[in-house]
C-alpha cells in the first residue's frame, strides 16, 4: 500500500485569482470606516433660504398667503398703499349698442360729367382701406368730345344744362317767384283791409296781427325764391367754364366704406364715387327704462364696458335729443366715445354704466393694485407684515382715473400692494399675469 502523500496540482491562473481576491478583502477591511465617524467629521451644510413660499393650496378661488424674503421683496419692487375712501356717484348698468354717428359718413359725388383716373401715380383705393387726412383718392377729368379734342364752352354748357336739368330747375324757380309775388300782393291787400276795419272798430287787433304775419312770411318766401334763381345761372356757368380736373382728397382720416367706380370709368354728373367713414368716434346708444331717466345724471360721463377684464372706457353725453321706444318703454340715451379701440366696431353689444344723481362714500385702491384672475375675479394683496402678503377678493365698481372704486374689499386703512401686484400674482401661481 502506497502511503506517500498526494500532490494537488492547481493551475497558476486560478492561484492568481485567489490571491487577488484575498488582497481585496484585506484592503476593504482595513479602509472601512463606521458611518457615524464619517458623519462626525463631514462639514455641516446650511440649508438655503427659499425666497418665496405659498401658504395653503395655490388655487385661484381660495385666498392664500405668499411669504417673501427681504431680498425677494426688493427684487420684485413691491410698494404698498392704504385703502382710502372716495366720493363716487351711484351708477346703474344698462345694455347698449355701438352705432355710427349720423354725420360720420361722407359720400363723394361727381360735380360734373367726367372720367375717373388714378391720382399721384397710385392705384385706386379699395374698400375698407384706411386713408389719412388730405390724401389723394382719385381724379375726375371733364368729358372730351368724340373727335378727341375738348368741347367748346357753348357745347359743354348746353350738355351740362341738359344733364343737370338746369332748364327745368330755372323754370320751376321762376314759377315759384311769380306765385310768391302774387301771394304777397294778396296779403298786402288783406293787411290794408284789416287795418281799415280796425280804424272803423269793425275788426280786431288779432286779425291785423295775423294778416301782417302772413304778409311777412310771403315776403320771405319771395326773397328766398329770388336768391335761388340768382344762383342757378352763375352756378351753371362756373360749373362748365371752370371745369378743370378735380382731385378728390380725404378731408379727415377715415376708412373707405364703399367704392363705386374703377379707373377710366365715365360717370355722369351727380353720380356717387365713394363713401368714406370717419371712425374716430362712435355713438354708444343706451336703452334704459323710461322711469329711470329722471334719476340719472344725464350731463355726466358714462362708463362703457366692452368685455370682462378690459378697462372701462369713458363716453361723454351727446347734447342732441334722444328718442323713445314706446313698445319697449325704454329711452334711447346717446353718448359719444372718442378714439374707440379696434374691436369696438359698429353693431357690437356693450354695457354702459350711467351715473345716478347724488354721491356716496366708497372704498378706493390704486388701479395698479388690482389683478384679475383666470376666472375674471378681481383681487388685491394685503400686506400682513413680516414679508407676508394675503390675497383678498374685491368687487370693483368702476375705474376713476388712477383709482379703482370698490363695492367690497378690505377695511379702510388696510395696506395693500400698489406696485408689483402682478409680479406677486405670478410668484404665487408660477405664471405671468
């Protein structure tokens, strides 16, 4: 029996792996440090101060508190002001409509027969094009004869008289003068008879006054008819003999509402060429119950509201008379709005707040302190001290200059953010205003 020891043969590569693993274990065991020791020797970390914190749920319908650091307050440039008291007239809101004023439209007519051509080497204006005051629109040239040369003055005068009907107009004016002369002579005789009857105590002074009044009216009619006849020959001669190319220009900045001609078009005398619309002002026609008219301050300005969240517009009262709608028992009140915004076009429905007679005290805050939320609600930020700002709901009655008059809001004397309120709103909700 062979008792000699056995030799185990291990590949050199396996021995190398085992030695490397043992060395790694020894190294790890020697370098491992307890966690407590690491924390004890690590430098202390100071938590960074948050510049803004929102207390409570940041929901638009719920008031929340925004807390800012002094550096954040300075960076936003926040300023505060007190809730004050102001005297304001009461107002009532009525439906209204935007209407074009009666004198805002101008129709350009051809004073004589001619041919339309462009002016100043520019194209003929098109409908709804905006033109400035004094801008050339087009030129009207007098008609030429078929042979290609200008007509003689007698020919032009005869044709103009025939086209414009001046002969018929002159004949009618002469007949009117004759009738007025006969009527005046008749009334002169009636005055003489009435005065004779009064001297004989057979008539009354009332009859004499009536006769004299009728005579004076007849004399005025005669003078008017004579003036009309005197204008016709002079106007016709000047119309034809001085008929030079006429340049049509816009008298005021306006919009071409309609264009009735095109280049090289022949038009007769009196034909419409274009219609211009002066949109620098509009009428705000308010329909209010007839019983409310006596309670309104009709001589004061009205507030026009075109949409929720948009600033109110100021319209002055129109001094002209207003009409009533008997079927609806409403009165039509007219106000003039100068330089209306682009979206306030004729036919649009708006709301108008009319002042009521008398004034009452009301809360007021700077207009810059008011912010509008996504749902159209109005808010202000109350300064609660120590960098805390509480959002408060308000009810804006109207804007009066740089102030917002309130129907409801914080108590009198409350400090609210007057500058930077929109930035504070964006800080609260993480969006711009």
